[in-house]
C-alpha cells in the first residue's frame, strides 16, 4: 500500500481518504503551517510517505516539507507557481489561441495617467483582481473610473511594502450573465465538472462571485464535448496533472477565467464514474 502525504485536513482530505484506501493508497495528514517544525531533528511524523498530494500553498513552509518528506508530488512546486500566476496562465492560453477574458496586467508602481488610459479601453464594469490569490479574495467589480483609481491606490500602498513579493494585479472585462463551471482534469483528461451558482437571495442582494467558499452551491453537471475539450487543452498546455479549470459560459462565448492547481474535491457523485480510479492511477504514477 502506498502512503500519501496530504498537507490539508479540509474537505479534500476527508472526501478522498476512504475511496483511495479502497484502491490501496493510505491518506495521512502532514501539518506544514501554523506550527513549529524542527528542521535539524525532525520527528517521525515526516517518515514513511511515498507520494505527496500537491505541494503546500505556502512556498517557504512547502520547501521544508519537500526536504523532510523527500517524495514526488502530484503537482509539484512548479505546478503550483504556474497556476497561481493568473496573468501567466492567461498569457499562455491566449498565445495558444484558447479563449480567455480580455485582460491587462498592472505592475506597480504605475502612473495614474496610465491607469486612466487603461480604464478608457474597457467597457465598465471591469474586474480587478490580485494576480496570485484564491477563493475570490480581493476581487472587486468596478463600474466607474474614480472607484478604479481608488482601488489602484490601495493596491499601490500594499505594494510599497518591501516584503510584498507580488506587486501586480489584473484588470479584466466583466462577462455578464455567465454560467460558472469548474472542470476537473486528471493527467490531462476530463474527470467531471460542477456548476457553481449563488443562491437567488444572494444574487438579488448584489453578490456576484461564484466561489463555493463564498456561499455558492456546486452542482454536478455533464459538460458538452467542446467544453470538456477546452478544459483538457488547458490542462495539457499548462502541463499540470491535477487541475481545476474555471470556465465562464454565455450564449455566445466561453472563456477560461482561471485555473487552480490545488482544487477542492467535491462529492464523488459529481464526477465521472472512474474519478477515483484515475486519481489513484495518477498518484501511483509518481512512484
């Protein structure tokens, strides 16, 4: 039996443990953050693992875990960095001819005149988002120039801190009335999808972010062949074995809005019948 190190105890860990155990893979938790770790005299907790399930999100702590565990990862550090860089993902996909939202990268510091000129190139509302956050953190929808400049000012203040590693943010078109899908890909193959939708009451109150961690509901769906193909092309282009691909779909277009190399696993019933067989095969392939 293989032993899999998982650096989270949240939904993914709880949902994957039993199905993978049935397929000969023991799932064990390794805590990598919000604790002390003896580097020169590590505890036995780091021993006995064969594979790691996605590199920890905190890269400094992840580097320590990488050294102490000394195992191959399903999604290593490079995969996490590739997906986390939203601008880099959009640039790669656009260059390959895959559909993405109209996007501009802002690298601070930048002149206000340039921001004003940039805003004039978009039809409001626009979306402003940090380049490397998840779960919709820091993402705002803006309808007027003054608000855009105000948000840019706040980001500029944050980016002046010498400890800030990423001093960039994105400006994107807002795609009205889009259906939000998260497609899962395992080793470049479609493995299922969910539609993420806010409750009617939240939508009526003006909420618009479809992140599950912000109250959206995820419902299993059977994506069309063209959407499955787009998700697979994205995963293969980025060369990330375990990937969530976020699709925005309207009546007349579809775009890849983001990717996630640490996607949360939903209920098994929302995925393809061979979901855990394929995931187990991917884990075993790392050894």
